[in-house]
C-alpha cells in the first residue's frame, strides 16, 4: 500500500517517526496519499477524473498542466512554478506524472533544496504536532491554517504514528520509544533538584502518581524562559497560569520524567532531568532510599474512575519503563541488593516504603487495582515489550570498524547514554564489546548502525583477533624492520657506533655486515646498555 511505501521512503531518508507521521498526515489531508489525485473541484471543470488527467498529461494531449491551477498529486502541487518543476522532473526521470516514487523523489528534492528548515524539523521533531505544523504552515501553506485545521492534520498524523512507530524491535517486542524516537524533553533546569542533585548508577525504575485530580502535564512541567525550544514546548504543554509548576527553586522535589496529557489531550511522556540524575522522589526509610539508583516518574492522576485515561497512562508507563530497561540493561523481573534488602528493579513508591527505602506513600497501589493492574502486571507487561526477556548483556568481540555517518558518530557513556565525544566520518574504531546494537570502542559506546566492519584481504570480517594473533602479526611486522635497512643521513653515525663498539648488532650478518636492525624498536634495556657502553668509553663507568 502507498502508506507503507511512503513511510519506508522517508524512514530511509532519516526522518524520525514524528516527522514522518506529521508529513504523512498532511499528505493524507491533501490527497489521501494518492499520487494521481486531481483536485476534486477541478474534475468537472476539466471533464477528467484522476486517471484520465494523468493519462492526458503523460501522452501530451493535455498541455495546460502547468497553468490550470488545479492541485495535483501527493502534496497537491498547485502553483505554476512548482507544477512546472514537477513536470520537468517526471520527464527527466522517464516516469508518469502520477508515479508514486517519482513524486516522493520530487518532494524530497523540494524539502532538501527549497525548504531546509522544514526538513530539519522533520528530522528532529519531538511530537507529531510539531512536525505536522511545520509542514502545514511552511510547506503546504493552504488558505485555511486555523487552529482547527492544525488539530485535524495532527490527528491524521497521529494515526500514522500509532500505526508505524510501534515497530517490531529486535526480540519480537513492540516498543514506542527508541534511539530514533525519544520522549519529549523539557528539562526543569530551574528546579532545586536539577541544580542540586548528582549523577547516579542506574539500577531500576520507580513509579509514582501525583495524588491530585489534574491529568495535565502543564500543572507540573513548564520550560524555563531560557529554553531554546520554549515556544514549541509551550504550544505542546500549554501554559500553567498559576505558576505552580515544578520548574522553580521553591520546589524541593524532582523526577526524571512525567506522564500525562499535553494541551491537545494526547497522553505522552516528558523527560525533565537526565536519566542518570538522582531524583528527589521517594524520600527515605530506615534502610536507605531508592532515590539512589532508581529513575523515577510521576503519572498525573485524574479522578481515578476513567478507564480510558488509566489504560493510556498505564501503557505509556510501561513503554517508557521498557525503553529505560533497554537503555540501561535492566531485567524487569530482576532484583538489586540494597543494604541487605532485595529490591525489585521495577517498583512503586508504596513498594519502597514497605521495603523501608522510601517515605510513607501509597502510590500507585491506591489506583492500579481499580483497573486490575499491579506492579507485578507492570513488570510482566514491560517484559513483554522487551520480548519476554531481560535486556541483553554485553558480549566480547574483537574487530575493527569504520565510521560511515556523514556528520560523525556520537560516542556515549552507555548505550543510548550521554554523549562523550564524536568520531568523524572515516574514523577506524576497535570494537571489543557488543550490546544490543551498540559497540564499545574502549572510550564509550557507538551505534553499530553507523559503522562498517573492516574486511580482511580474504574478504572475511576480521573477528578472530586475539592476543596470540596480535603477537604473531606484531612479530611479522618487526621482521621487516630487522633487515639492516637504513637511511643515508645516518651513515657516519652508524660507522662510528660500530667502530667504537657502542652498537654490536644481534650476532648475525646480512650481506657480510653485522645486522644492527637499525630501524627496529629500541627497548629500555637496549637503551641503558648503549648508555652504559658510552659511559665506559668516557671513563665514567
């Protein structure tokens, strides 16, 4: 079907899933994703339907394609200059004016050459709404760009996001979030927690719910005025007119992310602190605190009676937890020993209290049982998203790979973790470990999607390098340096060193001369021997 072809085309071009969905929602509104679509209001005027129009343009019997002002194709190209460019492109490609792949290539050409700012958004969008509006307001530019139209087109886009973003991952699991589709980010940089906390080693994920009847994210999450994405975040979240959000120094708490409703009513996750920042969430008990090692999030509660809302936020909580488990190699059914207490890797605030590792709260267990859920079902559902198994452990490998990412390849402290540095295009890397699509370079982790394994002379990937093989190759290399070759510039110095006995060679001869291995490495042992001989010559030893 056209929608699969269109999705896969732009996926291959590097758009993220939000960008693809936002673009596809607009194309659906324009043409129903039909590349032969003639603007409906022109069919009677021209006396042709879609197929007849395409055939007449292709065979040349209709010559007013450029000037007829009829919208046509996926994007309903209408203005004469764009229709002229489309027609020229089709002829140069040897394709029908109604060919799907030709139109996708032309659309990509337009985005790349004439609408680079729109293309940039489609590659980095943090929501379907953001991507949809970029296309609507800056690429399609229809006469009606009202709020209602914006909402409708974003709804179309959301359908495609729901259809395609829930892609089947390795291991057979369907997951919403991935390296290419990260959660919305609104860092609460003005909060006391963000400014005063420290980094932690991640052990698990802890769930909270707010205990207040307000499902909107804007109640708790707002960007600072200095956030470079301020306008877009405010459009997505909506404004907290009471100013009682958590992005203030007066709030003595902080979480890594929140789950609730955006301004348009859709449910999503918003990351508010780096994942490895220690949250101020569950307090402490007599045995310590799960703040030390557990990523934590709040689910915005409603009146606790709406099954539809509960199911959406519960699913979202499982999605973000599965993403974090994959990110940090967390077994959803695992446990961690903390001060003699066996702690589940996935738990809630009430669990931490029961284990004496958190303050006296009941969330989320006052809410979940109303809808047949518990933290055990949560762990099972997270495991199912991960393919009914914990995330994989690193495996030892040994091979070289070359960076093929045009803009360079980020090296991270953990798979999907914080960026340490960037390797330029063409950099040769030595990969010693692999973990679920990531490779360890000795410095950090890189995505193996953006490297190419180096082939050996026999065409095989060089995966057999170990210490024994390395020593063999190193020895072979040194043999080339031990054949008495030397440069003319050192002739007098070499003759003097031999004549004085400072250099004696290795006891063999090449072409009747002592083999001094002039170009071989000099060890510390050899260095001190040479210096000792020189000292003897000078009467100092």
